[in-house]
């Protein structure tokens, strides 16, 4: 899935200068504390620290809470979506998604002018 | 103004600002229009079937534009030779209707649409607008000077097909790091540095 | 949970996943079993929910390779067995999530990590089955809810 998402980012026209990958929230936090990023994409179901806990930790961090986070998950329930958005996610894409719909969510989250 | 008609199983490229590419009778077929605003190059392909493997080998030669899997790569190659850059391409499609097949037995339109999506994904190109499905015939025209695309459905009026999910026409894509709260994270110097470096994910 | 409802959810999940992310037009072609002579690529995952359960996925080898190549946008010849297995695991993950989202909309479910399943799964007559003919092979999903 990471390869698929990375390809969507690249073919959407964004210039991808760096891409960091992590297997779970704890690993991602360690990366974010030492690297500047423009966008975070996260799943919900992950071993170790899951997506909900990851968002709580970001929100609790003065520097990291401003990072735009888009959730990419198989969970299409309204309950989960509302939960993740209330925890600070700026966008939510449910799998399966077309490349174009992920592009649209990324552009909306990053504030790219359209049309 | 020079009107260039693209027939069935046909593909044309145009580079003059006064050129207009047009194709008619898009039923289950798909018209794929691609435009590079930076190079002012446009291409229009009208293909009929999803997969060239459907035909016996000896019948395939000479008809590459009949199929999605052979026609689309050839369109992209021809546009590249005319100066277009893939990363700047704006693609809109029309067609993939279910004509004379109310039971959906052959589903050619739907199969054409899926084949197009698969081929474009492998080629690294996304779609910026589509008018597909239903049971109506469509016609499209692409203005090379402006990049505007016009669609007529059945006997209805001609309407412009907007671009979806693209930076303002003619502009290079930016990373759009303009959200005010980004400044709290790293300050102006950091924000500029992020823009210069490109997107970091 | 009514079987018919689960079967419909699984079928809808198969169709939406295969069409949107793997660019496969499933149409209305329900497939059959993976032929006996083939050793399919298999994946399995469990899920917690109300009720909990598991999903297994079997894909004919030629179909598994072509869908992996399409998903990753690479040539089939350059694919490793590991990459094919990873894509089949992700496919199982998405099919399960899409089906459960349709069925368990009022409760939380949590998917476990999918893994490659070695050997043929034990037959389970109570499992809900969904399948698709991919043209160059068969895909078969089995979804089982455990009694609570």
C-alpha cells in the first residue's frame, strides 16, 4: 500500500523530495521528531501504536500538532472517521480508493488551488 | 481555425494554437484528450476496445488505436515527441456508455473504462475529468490554443468539461504550503525551505 | 447476522476493491474454486469486532502476478514472489475492511495484520464465500464470523 500511495503522490504532480516510512505510530513519531515533513499519511490498524494513539501523541506535542495528517484506512464507518477527525486528522480516505480521489484529498489537505 | 477530425480507432496530435481536435460518436468507445499547457500540445484518441489480445496476432498490426492497451501508450509517445511532458498532462475522457446492450452482457464501455484506468496508472498519468457511462452518445472537442475541452451529450448543448484536481491552468504545480498554521511549526525560513525542497511525506 | 447480508457485503467489497484499486472489471462474473492442480497465493487475517472472525483469500498464481504488477505499476517479469504475496495480503486487508464496514457500521472492528497462509485452509462450511473470475485466474475469499 505504501508503494501505491507513494506513486499516487508522485504522479499527481507533487515533487516528492523525501518520503519516510514507518510500520507503526511509535516509529513514525521517532522520525517526526528529527525530520521536517509537509504531510503525514497514516492507517488506523497498526501493530504497536495504532492510528488513534498516534494522533493523540501528535496533538499533545506543541511542535507536531500542526502537521497535516491524512488517514488512509479500510475502515469506512462513520464512527471511525469522526473519531480520527476529532483527534486532529485533516483528511480521511477509505480503501479502496481511486488514485484520483486520493489526489483530491491530498490537494484539499495541502490547500492547492484547483480549477 | 483548423478542425482536425479524429475518427474511430484514430489518434491525432496538434500543436498550432488555432487547431481544434474533434471526435464524434463516442458510445461504448472512449475519447481521451490530453493537453500540455506548457508546450501547447494536445492529443485526442478515440479507441473502441480494451485489450489488443482479443484479436488474433495477424489482425492486430495497423490498428493500434483501436485498443486501450496499445492506443494510449502510443498517444503518450506521440505527444512526447511533439514536446509534451507527461508530468504536465491534463487528461479528460468521455464515452464508455452502454449502447445497444441493455442487459450489460458485453459491458464494453465499462471494460474500456477500466482498461483506460489501468493503462494510465501504469503510465503514471491521472485523469482530470470524465464524462462516462449511461446510454448516450457523446462528442468532444479540444482547443489547442486554450486547452479547453467541450462536450456534447446526445442532442444536448455543448458544455465545457472542467478540469478536476489541478492547479490553475497554465501554472506549474506547487506544493501549496500556504496554510497559516504551518508557520507555527518552523517559522518563515523553514516554510520557504520546505517549498524549495519539494514535498516531504 | 444474516448470511445473505454477509454474502452481499463480501461480493460488493470484492467488486469495489478490484475495480477501484486493481482496475479489474469484475462485472457479474462469479468465479469458481481455484483449480486443484494450482497452488494459489493465500493470505489470512483475523479481526476483532462484534462478532470477531477471519478472512482467507486465495488467488490463482497467474492472476496474482498480473494484479500485483498492475497495482505496483511494474512489469510482471520484475516482480518477486515476496511482492506478489504482499499485494495479495493487502488485497485481503482491503476486502475484509470493505466487507466489515458494510456489515458492522455500528461497532468498532479492528483488523489484524494479514499474513501469507501456507497450505490449504481447513474447509469450513459456515464460511461465507465470494469469488471472481479475473480472466487469467480465480480469486476466492472466505469470511467467517465466530459465534460469540
